[in-house]
């Protein structure tokens, strides 16, 4: 069994990849995930504009015929994010017609840190790509008994407006991991032969420590806890702005795969 992780510096999947034991792992068909691509209306830390950030994502609950249980592919949606971070409208761009309704229903439940301009939240649109593999946890529901945090505990908007929190880009350099051990598999997930991805949100502080780590997208069977436990112990060379260390908001994909 292997795990891997990659750090999503700007909330999209074109990001730098750090890997430990699984040198050749990438997000493949055996990994369920999502991609969000904000409209290119400004850099990450422009004085007038800051891109949004996914806070909580719900897995689609696919109900399909047995012949579809090993289906793999992508569903591409277009979502409108309201000023309060909720998803107010979803349209379909492409995807398997049998699976699209569940995907749309799930994305309508997602929540974001909204796009901001001049310190005020603004309505925006984003493209969402759901990668599904029905044999590997694509419909895994959240574990209601799990005590893992599912939203940030800090007031992100207040910190951003106050100049205490940034996104990578626009003059802010990326943090670099100096210690990033992979998490172990949970016994429950190993027995269930569960594979997939846990998406985490976190702040890397100006001191290089990870803080306020929460589950954006769950996998369950104890793997959320394993992912958070590992990332809480990570150490970074902090991000910098004008040569000075700053706190940044990032996402991390932790991929669990059995061999």
C-alpha cells in the first residue's frame, strides 16, 4: 500500500508535486478528485482581486446499474459561486448522462471562500471537473461519526482583508516542504480495499508550520484522520512576499492507493 501527496498552491491542479514513497504516482483513474479553474480575471494577490478557494466538497452519490460499476471518466460542470460562497447555479458541459445528475446535486452543496475584489466578495463562475472511478470510492459518503474538522476554524476573509493571509502568485512565492511524511493506511480502509484521495485545506504560517488543517473532500474509513494527522506534522520553508515570510492558504491532495 502506498500514499502520495501533492500541494495545490493556487486551488487548481496545475501545481508542484511532492512525492515520498510513491515516486510514480499521479492522480489517475484509480483516484477520485475534482478540478476547479477560476475565471482568469486577475492574479492571486492583486490589490483589487483575489481568487476564491474551495472550502467543502461533497462526493457525488452515484446510483447506477451494475454494468456501470467500473465506469471511469470525467464530468465537466460550470458553477456560479455566490457572494456568500454557496453554489447558486450549476450547468453541464460534458459527462456520462447516467452520472451527471448526482454530480450536479453534489456540487450544489459545495462551499467556497468567494472571489474578492477591493476587499468585498463578488459573484463568479468556475469550471469543475469531477474525475470518477466507480470501483474506487467515487461515491464514498462522509462519515458522520468522524470528528475531523470540515471547515477552517480561522476567519479567512478577515485575515485576507487584513493582509495577514495570502495566496501563492502575484509576488507571493510558494512554500516548500522540508518535512512531509506520508500518512499510513487505516486498518478499516485496508480491509475494505478502499483507494482514493482526501483533499485538505490548510494555512502554512510564516513560521513554516501547517495550521488550521481541515477536510475539504472526504474519503472516509479512517483515511481522513490519517491524512490530517500527517499534514499537521509537516514543516515548510515558508512562502515569501517581497522577501519576507508570509502565511498562505493552500490545498493538499493526499492519495491513498493499495498495491
